[in-house]
């Protein structure tokens, strides 16, 4: 009775390289194509997992509107978490009843050289560090899964820069490389057939090697100092309204807590509160 949690982002999917791939506006056709690509990649993981003893799969739509994946386009045996807001966003629905997590279509953190569409939760966030170490979305979500729920990340996918980043945190992590970034908006994509076969093979491999899952569990004892650097003072001004934060300089906020759940939700709060700054720019 293996329960598997899948968090699906979009930027790391094979062929996705443009901001036009990532939102329904201004180019609906580009976006629809990108989502269909993600659906194929998620389906490859889901089919392999259901063929190899997984009894329950929750897929959490983790990209932007979080309404990208259509219920009738995912395997009917899967439970789909769609829509927002969600208290834990990219990690919503995860709890300690799950045995393992897989992150599909992830990307590198903001500012990464050759990181395709790299960012950290929001375009206005430039850097997120916890206790002096800078993390991207994959790392922070993996920390949340490990520290709060004891769930290891066993497989992930995305571009080469992301895989390098996440493996610096979880060296033994199995992964599917979808493309190699040349620039922020250009990549050499691996052949689609190779990528889909890799999803099937790697999913089977990690599920057959359950004894190794524990080595992917992360530990990060508190207390925590969360430092968030924004791309401009306006974004920091907006997030500075959140109770308990300390303004360090024009673009940096500091938040201290003993509780990792609060660290995680502080980032989600920043994400939410930044939405209105677009009307002030
Ligand atoms: Zn995304």
C-alpha cells in the first residue's frame, strides 16, 4: 500500500522555454501545448507507479494558477489537487500518510546561469535563504516534506541547472533531465521519446529500491532565520506588512521562527501579498 505524492510544475517540462508557455495569456496556443507536454510527463510517472505497486497517487498542480492540469487529461485512478489559494501551495495535500514524493517539471532558483525560466516561487523574489543557505523551490519543498512530514523526495525532473541544484542538497536523488538550458529562454531539449522512456524507467527503478528512500530525507533543525531578498524595494515594502518580519535593507526581510511550517508559510504569504504590487508599478 504505497502512497505517492506528485507535485507538478510546468517550467521544467521538456520543450518549455518561454514565458508564453507558462500562462494562458497572451498566447493560449503556446500555453496549451506546454500543458499537454506536462500531462504526458506526469502520465508517464503515474502509469509506471500504478504498474509497480503504488496504491494511491495525489497529483498537486503546482504551477501559477494551479489549474493547469485538466481532470479528464490525467489518469482516472489519480486524485488531482487543483486550484488556489492553498495553504501549502506547491506542497498542498502532503501529509505523513504518504510514503514518497516526486517533483515533475521543476526549475532552478532565481538568478541561476542557464536555468530555464528560473525563479523562486515568484518573479519578485530574488533569493531565499534559510540559516544562511540559499534554496530554490525544489529544495524548500523537499525540506518541507522531510522536516514536517518525514516524506522523502525520491525522483524529480527538470532542466540540467535545476538537477544540479537539487542534487547539491540530495546527492543520491534519481532524476529525469528534460533539457539543457542555453539561456533563460532557450534550451536544447532531449528527444521526447528518450525523456518519456526515462520517466518510466526511473519511476520503476526508484519504486523497486525502497530501501534507499531514507537516504533522501533531509534534516534541518531550528531555530530558523529566513532571509528573503526581493528584486526591488516595492516588493519588499509590500511583504514588510507581514507581522514579525524585520527589514534589513531596501530589498531584504528577515524572519525568525522555531517552526519550519511557519517558514514555509511565510514564503507563501509573500507570494500572495506580492500579487497586488503589479498595480503600483
Ligand atoms: Zn511554475
